[in-house]
């Protein structure tokens, strides 16, 4: 029987990025060593983040690692991993949250994908040389405390001790709020005084200057709108009286239409996958090209995103559905500002 928890913790000391198929990705981040003002040396630290959206690995890094460690066939590793993940996800369905390998608290988000939280005191920078457990009991207890910070998925009855602790916490919070209320009563007069000084010394002269500039801009816009433009001339060369030239100029400024009066569609990037290795990204681009997709590769935070550029929200939705059918995974798309739809 393969001990997947043991191999997972060992791999976190050896690798900076790997994916457990059908579960999620483990992405490392590093902090440098430093010396405090008191002369104390703080060792460098390696911590991990969990991403439940990245759960497909063409390289099978995790499976091949266990295959070499256990000296068994790849098929046997895959079969036992399926059983392990089935038990783990059944535990998520029953409890709403689970602890993975004593290092990461996992739960199902409101959007339906997995999200995880690591104990901030854990470091995987240097592998321990002694034979004691990698995670001490105290750290395991802190992870259990971290997991309780997740919102409860299912209702659970509180014990008497938990109810008392919650009641005590409410009293402490109420006392803290009263303390800040006293400070606020002292600060309000000071804020009013500073606000009046700001208005008299800084804001009022600036407001006058802004009004003058706004009037100059308005005169400029009116002079531009007064001239005939191809934007509001119909196919017969006649001026279209139903179109307000001022509105056309405003739309051009906002980027809603071009100089010819055509509606400008917003650009979107529909993602098909995110890879650490360049070879894997190029492999997916070739597969998509053979299937008729115009896929491209873009560097995002050191990773390689495979995406298809489209114009307009409707085209983005349609392309996202096509990519999901092609890859079998959920697809997201990003607007011109890098904001995704999920």
C-alpha cells in the first residue's frame, strides 16, 4: 500500500512545482535569509500555495516520482492513487474539509473547485536529516486550527467548551470595539479641523483651476463636434440628422467606436491551460492547431498560458465552451485588464 502522504511531503522538499492529477497544483515561493535588528538570523524559507484549477499534468511528475521510489509499475501507482483520491474526496463530501498529508487544509469553494491553505510556519527549504516525523504534533494542531477558519460547509453542533470560548471571544471583541469608540470620539474634532484647512488651503484653489480647464476642454469639444465627420454621414453622402455629432465624439473618446463609427469589440484571452514547462505548452498549441484553434502562448508570472484571442464577450463565452469540450477541463477567459470571468 503506497503512503501518498509521505511521498507528497518528501516531494515538496525536492520540487518547486508539481501537480497531483485530479486534485491540484503545489506552487512554491521563497523568502531570503535576513538578519533582524537584534542580530538574530532568520533562515530562508520555502512555502507552498495550492491551486485547485491546475489538476492536469502531461508530464506525470508526481506519478513517476512514486513509481521510482516504490519500484512498481506506473499502472499500479495510478490505480492506488485513484483509490486514495476517492477516499479523500469522499471525506470532503462528508466533512466539508480535510487535512492533506498533515501540511495543507483542503475544502471545496463556493465555485465548486478545491482550495487549500498551508500553515505559515511550515518551511520546505531544507529536508530534515533525522528520522523524526517531518511535521511535529504542535504544527499538526495548528493546521487543524487553520482549517477551522474556513466557512463551515455543513452545520455542526458546538460543544460546551466551544460555546464558552465563542462567548468569551465575543466579550473581548465588544471591549475592543468600546475602546476604539473612545479613540474615535477624540479623533472626530481633529478630522473636522484638518478637513476645513484642506478645503480652504488646497482644494478650493484647485477647484477653481479645474473649472477653468474644464471650460476650455468644453469649448474644444464643441468646436470639434461642429465640423461634419464621416461618422454621421449616411451612404448617400447626406448628414444623418438622427445622429448627434457630440455623442459620436464622446464615443470615440471612450473607445466604444472607431473613426468610421463601427462598434469596437472588447478583446478577451480564453485560456486553455497553464504550464511550467515550455514543451508542454507548445504540445497543447500544436494539438489545438490541428483541431482548428488559433492558440498562442503568453508568459504569466513565470508560467506559460496557452490561450485563444477573441473579440467580444459572446465570442469569449463560445470559445470557452469549445475549449472545455476539447480539453475536458474548465476554461476561463481574461479581459484587457487581466480580470477573469471566475
